[in-house]
């Protein structure tokens, strides 16, 4: 529910605070921490930290707003 709330907030806030931008990045478990946390993410594919970092860069430096980036 928390993730859904954040995603809804981002989409609604993007309209309200324009021209400022707001985005969110929503990764699953990191490949680098799969051994420690993989059991908490059953059925979810792990994602490399480098891919997540590129999503954050795109979120901050890109022109889009109100987007949920899922690496």
C-alpha cells in the first residue's frame, strides 16, 4: 500500500506543482543484496545497482514529470 500511495502522490503532485518536476524510482531487490534480502522479494527479478542509478539520473536530469521509473 505504501508504494501505491507514493506513486499516486507523484502523479498528483506533478500536476499541482508544475512547472517543478517530481518523479519516483521503484526498484525491486538489488542483485548485490540478493543473498541477504532475496527471500523478501519472491518472484521479483533482481536489478543491478548500476541500472537503478541510471533510473535516478533519468528521473532527476530528464524532462519528464509525474513518472514512476521501474528499472
